[in-house]
C-alpha cells in the first residue's frame, strides 16, 4: 500500500495481451477452455472482436485476389441503366476502349452501367473485374466479370477500388456513384493518392454538379482552384482514355 492507501500493484491476471485487475480478474475459465468447449451460445459471432477478424479476412482475400492485376481503371455508374439504353452502349464502348489501351476494367460488378463496362472489356479480350457488395436485395455479379470478389463491408471494397486503379471514370449514376466520386476527390485532394484522374463522363448529366462545385463550393471558398481542376468533364471515349493514359504515363515516369 502507498501512503494514501492506494494499492500501487494490485493483483492481476493476464488473458493473452489483456491485463485484468481487481474484481475483473475473477474468471472461472481460461481462454483455451472456452475455445475447446463446444457448449454455449453462438452470440459471439456477432460481436465486434469477431467482426474485426472478418474485416481482416476480407482485406486478405481482396489483396490476394487483386495483387497481380495489371494497370486498371475503375468505372462507376448506375445499376439501373437498362440494356440497349444509350448510356449502356457508351459504357460498353468505354470498356472496349480501355481494354484496347491495355487497361483492366474494375467495376462494382453489378448490372446496368457496370455490366456494360465489364461486357465491353471482356468482348475486347481485356481483364474484366467486378467487386461486389452484400446488399439487402439480391444483385450478384454480372456474367461479364472474369474475376469477381464479393465483400461484406463497403470500406474494404472501396480500398480495393482505390488501391488497384490508376483512374476513376464516373458514368451517370446515383448515390453510390456520387459516394465513390467524392471519396476519390478527397483522397486526391489530401494527397493520399497521387496521379489519379477523376473523369466525369457525360456532360449533360454531370454539368449541373460541375457548375455547382465551381459556383457554390469554389465560390464560397470551401475548395481551391486546383481542387476543381481535379475533375475532368468529357463526352468522348477517346478523350477519357487519353486522360487516363497520360496520367498513368506521368505516374510511371515519376516511379
């Protein structure tokens, strides 16, 4: 005991790297015992420590599956784009052009614009990749995906999109596309990733957003001129591929 009556070295019990002291050290079983005992509730599979292992496993699976992917471009777009729609055909053309330029195509693996890009890439003999996500409604990977990985967690999937891509191209899309767009812009703006162009494909669809960023966000002093310059707006497939190719060459020259 110290002079003020506080026990400076209370009794303790070690549970792996965890130290338990005072009344918390009173456990009737050991870790090994609990591991080998098949009895008891299964609620533990829904606890945060177990989720951490699942998250770790998803990163390991993703890294392992994508480690040898060649230079790639991630293309986002709406899952609701119908086959035969003009935007679907543009996605198909874009996938084909990227494949012919030597890039693998990564999408969310779903239907609509994602399917169109995967289809165009696959038809051109390119490497067509789909990174799916567990959703409340059934979606599944589209039939044009050559390499598919399904994820439980959005943030793990997003890491794969960024880590294994040299550029983002955004076809017309909804909240998911907007989410990925602004996350990519934030990572480039804060220099978490470098030499990473973000292309908005489809002036009619994206012009309003682009004007809002320039008028309200830049005009209000919330971003700088260089931040707005991170966005490329185009209607031309060849132009989009040129932007990607030039940025990738600049990155290769720097490394």
